[in-house]
C-alpha cells in the first residue's frame, strides 16, 4: 500500500494525484471479506477492526479515511471529485453488506448536502448479514451509483456532477433558491384545474432539484399521478394531469404483481415513477387480480414476524418461535426469498430501465399505501426524491433489507417525504390488534415508523374526523383532505415537514433471537 501522503499544512489535504488516492483507498483482504459475509459476529468485528486500523493510519497525516464515503474537502468546504469510483463503490458495497458504519473522529460537515449524505450508514438486523434480495439490491445500487445518472442525480453520489441539474427545470417548473421548502406559506386556494399548466414548485439543494411538497398544488398533482397508478390509461376515471404531463410508459398491467405508470413532463426533464398500492375489496374498496400478491407484500414488509398475530393466522414465513419471540435469522432469509413476488426488487429493476430511457431526467418516485412505502424504499436506496402518500411505516422494512440511511444530522434534509393525515389508521400505525379493520381483513400492518420527513395533515383535530379505514383511500385523500385544505377553513395552513419522532419504535413487544446467539 502506498504511504499516506503529506499534504499542505494550511488546510485539510486534497489528493490531486488520482493514482495516489486510488492506491490509498485499500481493499479488505478477500479472506476477511469472505469471513464477514458469513454473518458471524467474529467476522464482522474483524472487518470492522481492519477499517479502524486504516482510519488510524490516515488521521496522523490529516486525512479522514473514506470508509464513511465522504468526499475530500479543504477548509473552504469546496467539493472535490473522488477518483476511482469503482474502488469507492466496492468498499461501500462491502460495508453495506457486513457492518454498520461508525462515526469517525471528525465532526460532520454541515454543508454541502452531499457531504452529509455520502456518509451513509448501512442498517439492518444487527447480527444478520445481507443475502438474497438485499444483496441483489446492493448490486443494482452500486451499478446505478457508478453510472452517469447516479453521479449526477443521486444524493448518495461520491462523485457528484450536478452543475446543470437545477437549470433543467427550464420553463417546465418554478424553482426557488432556498435549500428547503417554505413551510410557513398559506395554501393556494385556487381551484386545481390544471389545464395547460400542471407546473410544479421545486427547491434546489446541493444542485438537486426536489419537488416542493409543501406547495399544495404540487402535492395535489403528485397525488393525482399516484391515483392514476391504480388504473389503466384508458380508464374513465383517469385523473387530469394537464397538458404538461403524459403517461409515457406503464408497467405490470399484463401481470398480477406490481403496477404503475411512468409520467414525464413536456421536456422529459422530470420523470415520475408512480407505483400502485394495495388493491383489496375489503381493505380499500377496490379489488383486482393483484390483491393476493399485494397482501403478501404488505404482510412481509410491515408485520413484526411473518404476519403472525395469533394461531388463527396463515403466516408468510415460519419464523415465529413462541409467544412474542421471533427468529431474526429466519426472518432475514424470508425477506430475501421469492424475488418474483418481491415488489421492491421488481420496482428496482423497473427503475434501472427508466434510467436507461431517460438518462438526463430528474427521477421522482411516488406511490400510495404499499406503493408509497415501495417508493420511499427506492428513494433511499438510490438516493432520489420520493413521495409516499398514506404509506405504512417503512423504517422497519428498510432495516431488514439492509438499506442505507443518512447520518442523524442529515436526516432532516433527505428528500424522502411521507404525506398523510391523522385519521388514517394505516399511516398512523394503529391498524393492528384484534379489533382493527386490518385484523379482520388478514393484514398485519404493525409498522409505525417512517424514514425521511413527514407532512401530516391533522384531520382529526381540525376536521373532526374519526380514525377510519375509509380515510385511507387515495381519492378520499385528494378530494376530502388535500384539495379543500385551506379553502373550507381559512385558518388551515399547510403543515410543516418534520422528521419521525426519535422515540418511535417498531415491534417493541417482540424479542428477536439470532441463531448464533446463546439466547
């Protein structure tokens, strides 16, 4: 290994010699990687110790070893490109599969945004290595981040080239110069007959163009796209999106699994992948041939332990042990089986196709209910904006799939938005227990905590609504909650974006046991 170079003493060194940088980013020994991938505690700790040793070697020379995937910066916080993208992604991939990244000794950089995002932590069931579907997802993620689109548009990118992203809004949108949306504005009370407009409001953060969901017209327009994901393009109930937007492509309509549409604006500068949520006559009032697989994915992603609620339930896996005890190793394996039925992995493959078709477009994921959770998981996997409407908590699923999460200090800036209202039991995480609608319909919707930021409309306090499953339906959300907001009651203001409550806990009454644990 080439010795760590000594840089100028006036600022944190920047490696201008790319070959030196590449050689100074060592790879773990293959034997050590193989040992850690087996999932044993000793293997993970050995790899962790190896990375700690590399970081200790770097710090005396003024360098922060990039096992947190930070870019090298000088004292002026000027962003520098990182050489050897493949090498960086290899290290990142190994970390995502084997360890939880740890904080290095230097403080987190507050700006720019990407400097925080690149310091991603992998997450998951703490004593279980990623396998199956999650391993394939990490492979797709690494492939995307090494592509031109990934380097240009992903907030996970270690080598961003975003200079022209904001300019792409052109005449298609209106962009603000703020780093965050304006949360204090009064909702636009104009009727949302989009006609020839259909414009979105955006904000720009670190060169990334992000839809401003606190702008009511923009949010309603996205919700209409999501509603259209439930129906074919020739449906009589198709929501009008205005002349600026069109459904350029559709997916899944010949099958009984994941479905949706790909919408693009007139200039193909913004593309929305809208994903259908759960279809069930009892659950949502609109069944379809996808209902069985929808239910399977709901129970796998959002239940504590394979949708085991009591002895009368047919579970989606056999990981329940006794009482409130669950085999975590078995649960991890179950999450990664039957990839043909796994909506999330199918959606990731669809996304890779969309990138090929729209190599210069800002891509946004959106969905309702199950589709909203899948959209959020895609967003945090690939580092792109995502809007989930009335989605169940997705944090638990992201951990079990070992998806990356931003450092705590950057969580409030991630463009992952969960929109919902307080009368929806699915979004609020209260559709569980033997007296709930979900129980009688056979859905174990037990997750509560969301990734990213939340935009919560308090329909219980401000509208007097009661918590009811009927308020979960996308059309009711649009026409009874979002559209009239600020019109029927002038005192109603758009809610503010807030991160999930730090004390939020999923499945707190369950005990998860690992096969290699003495307990």
